[in-house]
C-alpha cells in the first residue's frame, strides 16, 4: 500500500517538484538564449531548439508555435505532411488540425491563413489568405453572431 504522507511532507514534495521545474526552465532559457545570440548557428537549428518548447519567448526573441507555422505557410503553398512530422517533433494530424484551426481562429481576420490537408497526397496546402474563407471551404469557420465574431 502507498504510504500516507503528512501535509508537511506533501507540501515539501510539491515545492521540491516546483523548484526542479524552475531549474529545468532556467536551463532551457539559457540554451535558447545561447543559440539565439550566436551569429553562425543555422536557422534550422534555432528553429529546432525553439520548437522544443512551443510558445517560449526570451525577451521577445523566440517565436510561438503559431507564428512559426504562420511564417511557414506564408512562405510555402504546399508543405508535405512528412516534413512537418519529422521537422516539428513528430506532430501528427491531430496536432496539425489544431494548428490549422488556430491559423484562422487566433489570427487577426486580415492575417488568417486557410490551410487544408490533402490526405490523398499527404500535403498541407494553403487555400487562401485573409478574412473570408476560400470558395468550397469545408473546414473551421469563425462563429459570428449578429455580425460580431465570437472566438
């Protein structure tokens, strides 16, 4: 049977776990700062290190995961599914579905990127940009009530 811990022991274990998480985070921030500040580090390496902790920002230097994908789909109309899987830490279709929704939902209307998966060819394709969905769009659409968008 599991040992019953006193409230003091539980609090001590909880604070030890929190301290360990803070040390790990500080170490990761140091690594990210080191890579960011080097001039001769390839962008692929910088992106890989930043993607270890999506959403981390070091003094505004580290992009969020959404920004990384917005830049990726702004620069490329077609991205193979296998490239995303291998380059972004084994991201599958479930995670990418969330990213594709967030490229619409969490962007300003004028910055939206409408991306769909062509499952037959295993490629993510940009269908359009801007506030209005492309023709024949069957994916996520922002909800509007009385001409007010609800996110």
